[in-house]
C-alpha cells in the first residue's frame, strides 16, 4: 500500500485506510486485524506482498479492504470529493469470483447499465432514471436472465447520488427467470429497501412458494421460508437500506441484517424453482409483489465461506451506500 497518492488536481493526500480481512487465510476472523481509519466506499482486494504475523512468521499476501478509495470518485473524511485511487498489485473482488466452480445461481447488478433493457427481448437499453426494466441480465455466467411477464409488470430503474437500483411498485412489478432448480444449500445476499410495508409481500422468491423473503407481520420483521417452517428476523426499517444475508439449509438455515448476528431456524428443505425479484409463485400473475428497491442480489447454490460472505456484503454495501 502506498503511503500517499495524488488526487484529481495533483494534490498529494495521506495514506489510505485498510482493513485486513483474513490475515491467516483460514476463512475465519483475522489473525492480524490491523485497521487504519478511513471512510467512504469499500473495495475488497488482495495485497501483492507477504507480511509478518504477530509471531514473526512470514505469511502469503492477504485479502484486505480499502476503506477510503474506489473505482470512482469518493468523498474523503473531510467531506471533499477526491479522484479514484489507482492501485497496483491488487485484484478487486466482485461476485463473479463466487461462481468459478460453475455453481448454479445468478448475480444481478442494476448499477451496470449494460445488463438492463426496457423490453423483455433485450433490444432497447435502459439509459436514464425512470426507464422501465423489462430484462436484467445475469452476470454470474449462468445465463439466468430475468424478464418481466408484461410491460405493466416492469420495475423502474432509478439513479441518484451515485447509487442505482430497480424499484417495484407493490402492485404488479416483478422480474423472473425461467424455471431452474435452486437446490439447497443455497445462499442469497442482497441490498434492499422496503419502500412501504404490507404483510406477506415478497422481496424475493422462486417460481413456487420456496426460497421466499417477505415482509412478515409488523415492520421491520422479515420472514424466509422454503416450506412450512418460517425463520423471522429483523430486517431494514421501512425507508432504510440494508444488506440481507440468507442461508437456506434446512434446519441449519440462517439470516442476518448487515454485519449483525445470525438468526438460525428451520425453513424447510425444498428447492426453489427459478428466481424472482419482488414476487414469488406464478411469474405470469402478480401474487404478493413488494413495493421495494433492489440495489443488487447474489443467489448461489453452495455454502459460502465467512470471507466470501464478508466480501459480498461489502461489495453490495458500496452499491447501496450502506455502512456495515
């Protein structure tokens, strides 16, 4: 890591804050937890040099997070807008790294306009705030693209303050995939907001009543189920953004908000048939669509390591402007 860098007007700035994510590379909490204060967007990467641990043993390069930098302009701790920092010898994390073993699932990123189209055929690109979204491409490599069942069912693309999202109107908006099996164990991590609240409205689901995340009773309680049992946990408050992590794994299922504690319970062990944003069940008919935002979501049919979960949360948090 360099001690200083130049901003867009040529002024030299102090060294960046970094956080060691997994110093001993065991997938658990850091053996060496060095944190230097910083702020702004979080980007995960791996250092290019070895280091000495607290016992004096030389270790391999480790994954770390930049706490005050990014691939775009960012705001420094004093509130001034600074240019992106160009780093060498690093590999920036994005969720494509989770799918290197050809795992089933999908990765959806509304901030990437190359993946958004106004029509379900994918011929008219989304170009501006307020455009309808008829198709969103899957970036995992699996080709699990999402489409709207009709023009009236298209969510709306929005962008403001450097953030981008799709928003369902709570009436009939939803995007769905073709039928495919999302077998357990399955993980889903998303950046979402409930714009309004109505008991049983769905943020995500399958083409049946499985792998559903929904508004459960009184706000901000969310429920997740993939059969008869339900796991209830505290989600983001109405009007607030949050990172929701779900693990569908029968009696060992769990869920958490941001970087908070896990709630564990049985949710059933049924495999979801396909994937929907803002609804569940029959994609041809609006069932219980939520009035909600989605800044991005990853769904994958395998258990993620603690490090992978942390990296995915951090990546999504930057997309939603959430501080973990």
